[in-house]
C-alpha cells in the first residue's frame, strides 16, 4: 500500500486521519515539522506527502520530492498558494480538498462579526473580574445594514444565506457572477468600488492570487464607510496589514475580525504562551481592543475534519489507482475550476 508522509501534523490531524484510514489501509507517517527544503528529506521512502497551509512547496522542495520519487502532493486544505504549480507541472500531481465545509468557515466569519459588534469578548473578561458595567460595549443592529461579500463561491454563498437571515442587505463581488443565483438568494452583484463605499460589513472569501494580494489596502480603505467592520477568513495577504493598522489608528475601521494573518506561518497553530511574539506588526494588531484575531480555526469543526480526511484519502486512492482526479489543480493556469487535460494543461 502507498506510504504517505504528513507534515505540520497535530494530534487532531492524526486522530481523524488514522480513523479514516481504517477504510483505506495506507501506511501513514506523521511529522510535526513544516515541509520546507530542510525537512523534505523526512519523506524519503514515501510515495506521497500530505501538507497543510503553512507547508512550503516551492521549487526547491518540489525538486527534492521529485528526486525522491514522490509523485503526489495531497493538500488537506482548499488553498494552494503555498505550492509552486509551475515547478510541479508534469512532475508531481497536486490535489486539494475544495469544499470540505463551507458552513464551518462561514459560521466562523459570523462568530467574528457578532463578537466584534456586540463586544462579547470584552464583556466576558469584565464579568470574570466582577465588572458589570456595559459602558463602551455599544453595538449596532445587523438588520437592514449592508454586507459586502468579496468572493461568492461556496463559503461566500453560505455566508450570504446566514446574513440574509439576519435581514442584512447583501451585495457581492465575484469574478464569475451568477445572476440567477443572486436573484434566487436575494443579493446583488456590484463592482468593488461600490461594495467598498456602501458596505457596513465587508467579508473576504476570494482566493489569494497576484491580482487579489493586498486587495484591502490604503486606497480601498479610503473608499470605505467610517466604522466599517472587516472580516477575513480567507488568506492573510488579502489585506495590507500596515494599511489596516493605519485605518485602525485613525478610527476609520470600526473593527477587524481576522482568522488569518500575512505572516501567520511562523505563529499560527503553535503555542507561544511561554514565550513572546517577536513580530511587531502582529503584536500591534493584538493591542487593539477592536481587533479579534483567531488562529486560522475557521475550518475547525468535527464535520469539516472528517470531510478533509475522507476527501484527502480518496484523492490519494484515486491517484494510485489511476482514476480521474476530480480535485487536481490545473498546473498551467492555477485555476482549481479548470479540469486539467492530459499532461496537466488547460489548452
């Protein structure tokens, strides 16, 4: 049976994947180390590697894996910006988990929004200290407010459904609009400048590409309403953090709910409680009482973990059995919705 090496694995990864493996019988090897050019050698003797969002699959790592005879990178996540697809082209297949639990991420985005708006995180610590004052905890009704969703894919649509349930007026920007779906669900497509200008709440659910990197920057922030709440459960580099800090300092931003951060790979999923954070930008973000930062946990539900394990293992099984690879990423254009042709080309 194929031997699979897991990088950046935590106890919960091992729990769910070993349970799922009862149906597959692969030989699994788990390492806590991130995959990079220094650790790639740990995969020697394996047939495939399974990696997560903070593992580095750059050209050097691709070369090392290919030299060891590894022909499959199985991503146990939806994002793929950490993989050099051109370096992998026609050498190593790259498979992902495209939609393990859109509801999990959408619900976490709502949790960030509600917590920031009603300041329940601050109220919790007050009452634990026998302080029952509500001064400074004023929020606003979501009903009739405008929500702007950037990226109306599976997660974005799940969030739209929830926010419509709150009675919010929802607009969305997407590179591939679906007007019939908008009419059915009760939202409208708009261009980005209008979304920035009209929204009381903005939530990011688009992939990270060269075009979307720093989509939220000084210029786009200047277009937004005073007091706007920004939620990001997508990728950290969608936001220019320095520009966001400037908008927080000037009180242009009413709050920021961040499940991701530009330089998160050094910190997220790790415990620094007995140490300190040397990243001054991250430390500055944490100093704002209207910033709520979680550690990329939007996906982290029991249902999502079971789905991730099942889809990942089925991806691996399909590859080694020579079946059609439904979740392969197009190496030529990097579009996960572009079914690769023989040789990994979309042309």
